[in-house]
């Protein structure tokens, strides 16, 4: 049986985070964007081996789904570099929020999809970027369910519902 794992986010790799925020706002009227620069990652694995990763991201609500704009600052191998070279942009992944992380990972493995990058943030949130390109055309981010993650999603959605159009960017703690 396929585990329940609704798509909760569409994520795009961008070359310049601040410029992409302005473009997305002009195109879709979205806001505010919650920005985490140089996200503190404590545990990163690329294709099963210890690694590092320097990324920044912006999160914004777009109707029922969240949009993430993400940029990789370094050039180490990662799920992002597997798809995009520095300066390239496009849809990178959709994020799913499964009932069980382990069951979701096993499901994707049963489909022949391996974990490209697995990481944990300084605050304890975790995810795996599954290389599902052969099936979906893009990566799939499988979240580890947590209250911190649920709080982030609530914060972004609530801010969009109340947004008065004034503060386009809200800088947040990279350890969050």
C-alpha cells in the first residue's frame, strides 16, 4: 500500500534568492517571504556519505501550497547540484509530509528511488531529498514530521492570510 504523503510544497532552485523573491512577488503577488540565510545544518549526507551543504531559502504561501525558493551557495555535490549547475533555475522538488518518514522512504526505495541528500537542521528538523526524477521529473523531499515543521507551515500560511503588502521579506533565524 502506498503511504499517505500529501504534497505540501513546490520548491524552485534559484540563482539569486533576493532577485527571485522580487520576481515571484511581481509575477504572483505573493508575500511575505520568510528567509533563512545559510541554514545551519548539523548532519548532511550525500548519497550515503557525510557531506556539507550551504543553502538559503525563502518560504511563501501560494494558496493551499507553500512555495520554497532555494539557492545553494557552494558547489559541493548535493541533490540540488544533481539537477542544477550554479546559476541555473527551475523546479527542483515537491515536498511531502508523510505520516511515517521511514515508510515513505521505504516506499520510494521500492520504486527504485534512492536518497540523494539527507539532512537535519540545527533545530532538529529533518528531510531527505529522494531522486525521483525517473518517475516525476524532479526530486521529492520527504519530511520528518515534527512540531517545529508544523509551526513553520502555520507561520507562513498565517502571515500570508494577514499580509498587508508592506513587509515583503521577513528574515528568520538560520538555526530555526
